[in-house]
C-alpha cells in the first residue's frame, strides 16, 4: 500500500492527474454499504465533491484518493491510476 508521501510525490511529478476506475469505485462503495453521503463523511469531503470524483468529473488529491481507497479497504491501484 502506498503512503501519503509516495502518493503526493507521484501526483505532483509533472502535474499528474489521478483517474478513478468508475465501475470499480461504485462496485466497492455499494459492496461496503456506503452511500455517497456516508462515504463523504468518512473521508471528510463534500457529497458533491465525492460524486464528481465518482463520475470522473473531478480528479481527487492524492490524500483524498488514498482516504477513499482506505475507507473501501481496497488497494489504491485497484481504484485509481496516476497519469
């Protein structure tokens, strides 16, 4: 599992973007029993912000992406790709 420092370094290098795997995110969120509202409270971001991440309308920060992966108990690389 990647540390916050490793994620920040990866994301910051060349202004890279974090892309979410939409299908897996939704699948894991539902499997864990989270609504957008409950998961947003857990990872401490707004509901609209999380929804935009889930729909790939916004790219999460490295720290937020790691918080989401940790909350869903899945490896970072299974939900996100840094491009």
